């Protein structure tokens, strides 16, 4: 991840933030897959360790030949791979807990199995995300600071809102038709739904204004709190609209049960928010 060697604290945090977003982009559907939840409880500890070792080898290979500069030492490659593996496990634990797939009712072996099963794919996504999704160093003025936006910035609110909606639909359409949404929505408490909503907003804020994603210098307005608040609210509104529309079109949840439908909409809005923020930056060309 290139965050342990010569990076500043802010650069390191941006790398971690981009890694989290990259991991979720590539692995979020698996976090909503019931078969993975169940398979994690049936896999033997030996196979789980083999899976972990195989993933670590893949991270070593990727970081050696694609993720780091060509003259990186084996120690740098190994350190980055360990960091990515650890971040994948941490994000896996957080999302599974947020979705109610692990909790006090589960034993530690069950929690460990589910976290490791989901965390391995997340770790690979973390590695790819940090290496491939960032802005170029020469134009890296993103993040939550008072810097002026890049001189090549192009911003048109209706157009950017439409792209955010497109990204939200793209992500929501992969999750909304599944039975897992109904299961999570039925079992989620009000507190859990509030936590999912808050995490969705923080995820959008991090992707748009903190992680220095590719395209952020060109497609975002000035980084003042009034502008940022409007962009986050717009992205989440697009996410809710995309989520509700997909659930209605696919008939995944009964619209006659408004409480359940609202809960499902909030659940699907989590991946949709990732699409509305990261997708907005990645789905359009830089000028």
C-alpha cells in the first residue's frame, strides 16, 4: 500500500481510505451473499488457512509486479501485503457486523471463519484499489483540505448528479434482487439501520473528498463544507432513489410493508452510495 515507508500521515490515511473503497468495490457483492456466509461456517480450519496463505501469495505477486514501483525490495512488498491483508480483515469484520452477520450470538470460530472468508477477496480489492484508483501524484490535490481545485476542474451540478445516479443504479442493481436484502432488512434493528445510514454517508465523504480518487481533481467543486454537504446529500439521495427503484422493479420486498421496504432501501443504499461516489469519479473521462 506504500503507506509504511516514506509517506506522510495524510498520504497514508488517503491510501488506507482508497484501499477500503477499492476493497468494497471489488468484494461488496460477496458480503451480501448468503452462500458465502454459510460456506464460511462449514469450511475446515485447514482449508481456511490454505485460503489465507493463497491470498497472501497473490498479494505478494501483485505488489511485486503491478502494485509497487519496479525497484521495491522484497521487504517493502511483504509489508504492503501484510497491511492489505490486515485491512481486508478489518473491513470484513466491520461490514459483517454492520449487516448483522456476526455478533454476540455467534461463537468466535464462526466469526473468525466468516471474517476470513470475506476478508480475503477484500484484501485483493484493497491492493488493486490503492494501486490503480488514485489520482496521479502530480495532480494529487484531493482530500479534505483548503486547497483550490485543479485548474482543469469541470463541474456542472445536474450532469454530476446524473452520473452519481447512474453509478448508484449500477451498484444497487447487483444487490437489490437478492434474498439477502430481505433477510438483512427483517433482522436489522432501528439502531443497525441508523449505523448503516451513517456509514454510507461517511463512505461517500471519504471517497469524494478524502481518498484522492482518480478524477476528484476534475469533477468536484471547491472543498468547502457547504459544497461538500450538498454533494454528500445529493449522492445519498441518488443512492436512496436507485435503491428504492430497484427494489420496486425487482419486487424484492413488498411495497405494502413500508417499514420493511424502507429498511431494505437503506441496506441497498450502502453499495449504491459507493457507486454514487466512486462511480461518479471513475465513470467519466478527465478533461
